[in-house]
C-alpha cells in the first residue's frame, strides 16, 4: 500500500473560466454577424445604413427613427438617393401661438422624387426622407403595377400650418405646426389619369386598390398615417407625419 497522498485536481480559476466563456460567445456572435451581414438584405439589418433605393424592410422604420435628430445624416441619405434639396432657415415661433410653431431642420425638395403639387412646400428633413422612400418604394411601383402608368405628381393640401390638432383653441400642437406632416390628396399619372382620396377611396377597382396599397405602405415609413377610415376630417386626404405617435388608420 502506497504512503503517498492522493492527487487533488487543480483548483478552478473562476475569472479565467468566465473570460474563456466570454471569448467563445464573442467568437460565435462575430460569426453570426458575418453570416447575417453577407446573406440578409440590408433593409432587414439595423446596423446597415439607410438608403432611399433599398426596398422596405423590417429595419426601415428603426433606421428612420435613428435619423430623427441628425440633421446632416438625414440630408446625406437623401443626397445618396439622388434627391436634391434646398435648406430653409430655422425660424423661431413668431406668432402668438404659445411657442410651438418654430421651424427647425426644414427644407424643400428640388428633384429626384415625383414632384409635389403645389411645388416647394417646407418639410422637416425626416418627413422629406420618409416621403422620398415611400414615393420610390411604394407609390411608383403601385402606380405601375395596379394602374399601368408611371406617377407624374403627388397632390397635397399642405405641410405647415401654425395650429393645434383639429384647429381649435385647446389640445396639443399639430405636427403641421412644425412642418412635420404632409397631407396627400391625390396622384396624377403620366397617362393623364387623376386619382384622389376623396373620389376613389371607396372604389372597388384599381383606383381604390392603389390608394389602399399606398396608404398601407405609408405606415412603413411614417409614424402616423390617417385617412378616410380614421374620421370624417380625413375623408379627402392622407395625413402623414413623423410625430411621436404610432398610428396607422
């Protein structure tokens, strides 16, 4: 019988074990990242930059939200998509409306999108970017696929109006009070046809299908989308804005 004591296993080092596990997790995460980055379309990846030319994807809304307060990045994305703009100066509220009608981060669209009519409305950059993506990825394809014609212009009722929601004395400020909204009334096609929300929303043919398709697509690029199904005040237009409330009706 041996007089030597039995061997004891080496003592574990908790810190070394933790670092080893973290290294394994980091390696696995890196592999997953590389696989996703090379196989998944960029519109579905939140870390890939937003592009006007990318189709709508699961990460489009998040990318638009991240650009809300980044003046230069918003303009860079527009320019990268061939959208020409002209900056408009910021303007403090100069009316007796409680200080909520200031204009900040605003511009006008000068080319690279289907023209807005009337021309040259003042828009916040986030609304202009949402419009450019919606027009290119939703409205033009729907016009071609459903109505068989290219889009010639988008008709609107305005962007800036220094007022509260509903136009009354009380209530919260409208997104129109800062040009952070666009009211779309209709669409003119290259073949001369004119489609309006007021006349064609209830149509069961291609005109109505087109309007419902572009309304649904707007919900992917704007935060609030209101139309005839919301209330009577929107029976003749789509209200589109980049405000804080997520509504699609």
